[in-house]
């Protein structure tokens, strides 16, 4: 199975076939990069808290 990030098929000239190990390593690297990018944007994705503290009783 291929997805859009997979390299072109072997019918494309000058492209060597990718071994299953290379594919697994590439997919893991892409996943790690995506996870890191998500972590770097995490605070910006949190909604602002509408919490308003109540006044202290007198």
C-alpha cells in the first residue's frame, strides 16, 4: 500500500525501490517530526480559560 508521502513507484526512471526496513524508518521519522511539531504548537492550540475568580468573602 502507498500513501501520498511514499516515493514514486518503480515505473519512474532513476528511482531505486525502497526496502520495507527503509520504509518503516522513513515513516517513523516522519511521525516523530509531526509529533515534535505538534508539541511546539501546543500552547497556541489551547483555548483561553474564561475563569473569573470570585471575590473573597468579607
